[in-house]
C-alpha cells in the first residue's frame, strides 16, 4: 500500500480496500494455502531517479488488526517502539472496523482470530477532533438527535456555561451550527471535558443518558462501548 500526495487522499481507503480485496480473491482461488502476513508502506515521497534506493516499512497485518480489535491506538513494532495506527491507516476511521481497508471487504474473523477475551467491555475508545464528522453523523443523521439539545448536552459533556453562551451568540442561536461547535469543543477536550473521562463514546453515552436521550445512549453503547460488535 503506497502513500499519496496531499490532496489526493480522499479515496485512498476505498482504493486500498478494493486492491486488497482483489488480492485476497486471487490467492483464495489460486493459492488457498497462502496467508497474507504483511503490509508494506512505501515512503511518503518516492525518490527519483529510479535508481535511488527506496526504504520501505513493513508491518504485520495480523498485528495491526489485533491492535484495532484491542482498541490500542498504537502498534508495537520492535521492542518497546510504538507506531500510531493512524500513521499506518491515515485516511480511515478506526471506529468502523468492518470497513478497514486491511480486510479487503472480508469479515474480520476471516483474517484474524477474535478471542473470547475481547467479547467483554474494553477501555473506552478515545475520540478527537478528526472524528467530528462520524460523531455528528451518528447522532443527527443516523439517530435523529435534535440539535436543540446542544446546550444541555454540552454541559453534561464538561463544557462550561460561558463557553456555551458564547457559542450561542456567535452562531446567533442557530441550533445546527451551535451543535457542531459544541461537539467540536468537546472533541478538543475544552474546559473540564478531561475530568469527565475525555472525549469517548462512553462519556457521550453517559451524557445522553443524563439528558434523557436513553435510546440513543443505548445505541452508542451497543455499537461502540463493547467489543461485541467486532465479532457479531
């Protein structure tokens, strides 16, 4: 899997998924005993002329997927050296495991063994500002949460009232814009968000429960706060 120039990364994950899916299809039909054990990351800047040596970084597919399943943000490569998973899969959401390009469209159980220990609740998946689009989509588009609850939700997430008042004034009371900015501040860890566990699906579900959005809170917990979704 090769990296790409800045500005050409929008479809990189889907392209990787398609290519890996094609490779898996070929080896299953022609070489069923072959196992895919490594993925190769080419350098970010391919050097020219072509006789210039190119360094490559090689990672284990199984190790990368296991780290995702275990909800570790890093991959242990050599000794105690850690590589961030987002460095390996920079254009993908680690929250949506079924769509990871490394699976090539396959079920994760076809690629690695998901053991019993991961069927129990795990450490909450931490979120950051890069996950804003996913959080907004889950809450509004998928679960139809009213943006009008943004102020109450923001307070429960750990944002201070003066900040929320400023957001309201800045956006002239527009509930959609206020909701987006509120969630953005939460994902950045503003005010006392960290004291409430930091931005995570678990803390979001707790806040939703508090403002009586219990059905959405249950949905979030079922989808993101246990590993059952990984093996369903």
